[in-house]
């Protein structure tokens, strides 16, 4: 995301329509969280800023100079081919409403001609990274249905041919909307006789076939994948990812694969952003290493990247009924009250322009090639009703933008980076895929007990395991009788309770480990949790968070005083929904130097 300022003001002032737009253009990382300082980016062309948007091609053609002047290098363009089952050659479309009905393949296709004209204009102005965004809006065919998968792959092949002829730079694939299909306990896989033993290898094969079909139609395409499926979804999403990378590696496709993170959307603290990008890259490498395709892993390290996703504008909140069921979406309470307006109707800020500046400056350091901004609705421009009709745009294009949009434009117009050498050095390691074991001090093992029913209104209520630690005792859990179980952490240091206990409808669990200190001394622990947690040291609560969030390494720094000898660390961690549940806890480096280490009981 970027920032350009005076030209934008002149252009806005000189037009009858209101186009106000903001673009998606040792000390450990995070020392800048409290008071960030910035430098002008001395190499601003290293990182390209891309906007995920529903934008009419005619509108982009006419206003491309404005976007270019505001630091945008490309658009993930929605609704050119909306979903995987769509035929990209079919006419008419929302953007070619007057075209005769039928399937028009090749140069004569009206939408292709319109997109190519727009892309040529954009390239003249430096907007070189437009892509067709396709989504898995409907469930995929069964993994073992060969005929259906051939049809799906043919649709993606035709999308790639269209994209190449229309002079797009590549394709963006959004696999978010069918999350339940990526889990091994999906009901369709439980039918008697279903080949569950071959399910994961089959998903990997389908990913390879899908990508091979696209490469055949567009050999040098750039491929963006969102979201970070290897950390957000079940194992079949990771298998699909590894299959796609295998196909790219086989052809050594020059465009690369760029995983667009969504967990970073509102992570405005550099430390949190760093931790999320680090986690995604480490997990990506783990997935590819587990696939036993060394060529794919090497390809990822050469041509793959994590593209941090940011969401500064486009606010909504759920409105629930008395039973807790969602009945719709409202905007900012001070503006709309609790009135149901829809999730795209309020273009307000999710966080301030100052926080956006900090997030963008950190994201540029962490990005290898791209940073992207999620445009939740047409939050960066407003058209008149007449322009909406002329450009074949939508009603959302006519809604008002935020009053202080120029402040966000100022972030994008002049790209900055954080003035923090340790953050810059750590970010370089991560973006070059050399960050494995960057963080140290994690316990090699934890003992876990659970899962227990979680009173969502009273997380602080003490339960038996936190009152008395008895490693031999049995407890009644949601899974039956259970006792403390010893399990290792993964190579990134994450304690993955969701993997350990599965989806138990928002449970909680206890995790136990011990440290030994050579003397009585103050020590700092780095902690991050998903979702809520209490940390006890020798039976005393030293940290408490009772909310929902992503687990981020070192999001919280816990200062404690350890006695000489052995100390007990107990973590009570609860899940408030979603597919993730777990925590990070480590001894910070200075404590390691002072001879604080993990031990067995």
C-alpha cells in the first residue's frame, strides 16, 4: 500500500465526481510497536501494492492514471470469472450487458476486448499486475470424481487462456468459502466405503491437475493464492496447496506463487504482523517438506512468497438476535446504530491512518514481492449514479467514502519503511525463507489436559486442574476420562490444541511445563494465544486475556520473577470459535543467557 498526496487532491478537486481512493499499494521484531519511526523506502519498486476489488473495467480504464499516481501496481479483479464452475467466455456479463447471448471464444469476446484495452492502459501507467480473481464459491466436486474434475480443470484452463489474451499478469484464486471440505471429518468422507486412506494424496493430485491446466493456458502467469490455507484450514487445503506448487515447480513457472495472508488484516502492530507472516512461511515449508517433493520446496524458496494482506477500510459488525443467531450486518454504531445495512455498506475505517502507516511500513519490509489491500466494498471511491450506469458498476460504487480518506492516501503516496534495523534484518530472513528457528526458547514438550466445557461468559472460573496439579489423576473431559498427556511442540513453537483435540465446539484445555532458573531473577516470557488464556507461574496468575484473536509470537511480554530452582508454568487456553486454538510461550533470549531453561518435572 502506498501513499501519494497532492496530485490526488488536484484530481479530486478538478472532477465533478468524487473519487477518493486509498490503495492496497538483538531486539526481536516489535520494538517499534509503541512509537514507530519511519524512513522513506529507498527501493520503492521492490514491493508492489495490489488492491483486491470489485472494479468495473471501464472505470479502471478511465481512472487508471489516478490509481497509478496513488501507488497501485495492480488489481485482483473480481467478477470477471466469479467462481470455478463459471464459463469465462459466456456472454453477456455484468460488464458487457448488451452483448448477444452465447459463448464467444477468443478475440471476438466483448469482455476480453474490454479487459485488454484496460490492461494496456494500465501497463502504460505502471499498473502491471492486474489479475482475474476466481473463487471456490461452491463446493468442489468429490475428490475422486474424475469427470467433474476434468471439467473444473478445463474451466481454469479457459480462464488462463482468457487472462493471457486479455493481457492480465496472472490469476488470483480464493479458496476460502468451502472451508468445511478441507477437514477430514467432513460428512461426505464418512460414508461407508469412501477411500479415506487415499484422500490426502488425491487432494494433492487435484491441486497439481488444476495448476497444470492453468499453466498450459498461460505458461508465464503470476499466481496469487488466498488465504493462507496451510494455517487456516484443514489438511486437504494444505495438500491442494502442495499439489499446486508441485505443478509450478515441474515447469519452473517464472511467475511464482504468492500466498496472500488474511490473518494479517488488522494486525497493525509490527510484532504481530511479523509473527503471522513468519508462522505462515514456516508452515508452508513444513507442508511442502512433508509432501516429499523436494523440487516443490526448492521452488517455493526461489519463487514463492507471503504477501501480507491489510484491511484499513470497510467496517461491519454482526447483529445477533436474543438466541445469539446472526440476523444481519450493521456499520459503525455512532453512524448507523443497530440498523441492518449489509456488510459492504459502511466504508468506515477499521483502524486509524496512523495505524495503517505503521502496518504498511512493516508489511513492506516483510513482503518479498507484493503487499495487498482488501477492498471490502468499493471503499476507495464514490461514483455518481450516472457514472455507475456508464461504467456498468454497482450500487456500492455510489456509497460515500470516509471523510478522512486523504489521510490513508497519504500513507500510500509516499511509501515508508520502519526505521528499525533489527526488524528489517528479521524481515529479510523471513521473506527469503530463512527464518526457521529465528525464535528460540520454546519448550520442547508440554503436558496437556482436556478438553473441558468452556463457560464462554466466565472463562476465569477456576477448574480442578488449576487448583491442584496431579499428574496421575484422571479427569472427566469432553472426550471421556482423561489424564495429562505429553506432546511435542511443532518446529515453529506453536502449541496446536485444535490439532490435539479436534473441533470440540469451543472448549478449553490446560497445558503444563517447567523451567529451572540458576538463581532468583526477573525473567520475560513471550506469549501469544488463540483465543483467551490465563498463564500461571507457580500457581499465581501472571497474565490474563479474555477475548478473541490470532496467536502471535511475543504479542504479550510477561515479566515474572522466578525463584532459584524449578518453577511450574500452567496455561489455561480457551477457544471462542473458528478453526484455530492454541498458543505460543517462550523464554526470551536474555532469560536463556541467564541460565533459565525448560526441564522435566
